[in-house]
C-alpha cells in the first residue's frame, strides 16, 4: 500500500486521480486476497485482515488528506469510514466480482467527490 505516496507524487495536482488509481489497485489486491482468505480458517482470516488494516488505512488517509486539501474531496469522511464501504466488496460472490467490484468502487469514489 506504499503506492499511495508514489501515486500522489505522480498525480499530485490531481489527488482524485491518485485515489482512483489506488482504489483500482485495492480491487486487484482484494480479488487475490479473496481467494486466499476463502481457504483460511476464520481466526486466520481475522488475523490477516487486522495485520493489513493499519497500512491500508494510513495509505487511504494520505490520499484523502491530499484530496481534501485540494478541495476536491469531502471533508466529512475519514479513511476508516471509506474502508467500511470497501469491505463490502468481500460480500460479493465470485461470479459477481468481475461485473460488480469496479463499478462499486467507482460509486464510492463518486460519493467522495465534491
């Protein structure tokens, strides 16, 4: 999730674009992680999610802060709240993933814009 800083450096004048690209990577990551998590016991799944939550939240916070400072993203939503929405992707069935995950991520991004 260190890509957030790199994306901001590359798209600093367009923090919403950096956020969009980062969220796109999250969808790719979630698709891979989804297969791995399906094979794990529930306790192992919870440990894995807890381990990755803090770096993901920090990266998302960095992107949200940049967009909020630029005046292009809402200021009443924090990284944790956005992650709650992103976590809903985990409820998608495997056969829904391709057609639904990215459009839902676009809805989240559109909801963050001013």
